[in-house]
C-alpha cells in the first residue's frame, strides 16, 4: 500500500478498479475493488450465522480429516470463544487477535485497539532500507521468515520483503483518505476497512524477488520465486494466503506474494490439502 499516492496514480487506480476483483494485501493491489460485479464476487455469506470467524484455537488441530468441507466445525477448528454471531454481512471482531492462527478477513476484524506487543525487525532484505513500521513482524513470524529467506537462498532463490506490519492507525488513515475522496461505500470496494487487513496482525508479509520487480503485482505469479514459495512456504510455517482460484472464499484474488504465518502444523495441513484459512476453519466464504 502506498500511503502517499501520486496524483497520476489515481488514473491508474480508476482503471484498476474497473478491471480487478479484489483488494489485496496492501500494496498496489489494495486499491483494486473487492466487489465489482464479477462472478466470483457474487458469493456472499450464507444465511447461517458466522460463529467461528477468527477465533482460533490455540491448540493445533488434531482432527485433520474433519476440516475439509463438513458444514459444522470440527472441535479443533471451532471457535474458542464466543463472539456474538454476526448478522449476515456484518463484520465480526475476533476474540483472540493475538492468536498465531487468527482469521482476519473482510468478515472478521481485529479490534481497533489491537497492537501486537512483540513486533521486531526481521533480519531479511527488503525492497527499501528504512527501518519503518512496514518492516516489522511479530517475533515468531520474524524468526520464521528469516529461516524461509535463508532456505530460499540455499536453493538459489533470493527474496526481498515488500511490506509486513501495518498498524490499525495506518490502515485507518489510508482508508479515511479514500473515504474523503470517494465516499465510504466506494472506498470499501478497493481499500481494506481498518482492522480487516491481515497485515495488521504482524504475521503477514508481502515478498518479491530480490530484483524488486513485480513487487505485489500479478506478474510475480509464475516467477521462480513464486513457485518456490508455493512449494516451500509451509516448511517454515507460512501459507500463500490468497491462492489462485479461491477468491470466492478468501475475498481476494490470487496473491502469490502475500505470506501469512500460521505455524508449522497448520501451514502443512493447509498446504497439503490445498485449503485456505477460511476452509480450514469452515467459515462461510467472505467474498462480497
Ligand atoms: Zn499482503
């Protein structure tokens, strides 16, 4: 996400908005619309209340067979808690924002007051040199991303971080600037509502090749870096959070650059079964 937008970008954004389905993770893609009238955007929440949005068990799943497509949540993936079931289409605030496996998406928001307490600067290359907010990650994710980068390097793949943590305040400022410009309804179509960007967890990071090309852009897909990540991210506890062909479930088009730390066990299960985090928790699709 470029907080300061160049004037000329607005034209491009208008074009992008007309072309793309969803707003992603924060970088360029965040200014693309999430609810344009494409087929995949017509999926809405089911009539049943959302009961396990975002509330993630601290215990790792013990019932791997139960998490695919049954209508009811398996015990391990059921909500630990008890947020009030959301009305259809309403955004629900997650009960355990600090959980490593927290589900944050367009239907499940972090509390506005949430700020991770263990943010650090991972010792990896970024596409910029400043020590600023978007370089930070939570400690466990920072350690894991360092290992992932090192593992990639051993395989001849040189990665660079593009954008990691983003505070609620930053997301709010960005979103409000769009609201001011376009009104809230329109702003929601191309920018994440504060609290609903996964980058606010401190567990997500956008990465690219060390040449910096295609940073958080569609052209990253199919690169050797993207292919390596698809194959190996789970070995380090990360998932490619917005896989290809799952926009109707995640609410986001394919973002091969957006990694989310969920821990080794969950990551491996999600990868081996070709799931999304939403499917893992058996929540309703969030695309809208
Ligand atoms: Zn992202």
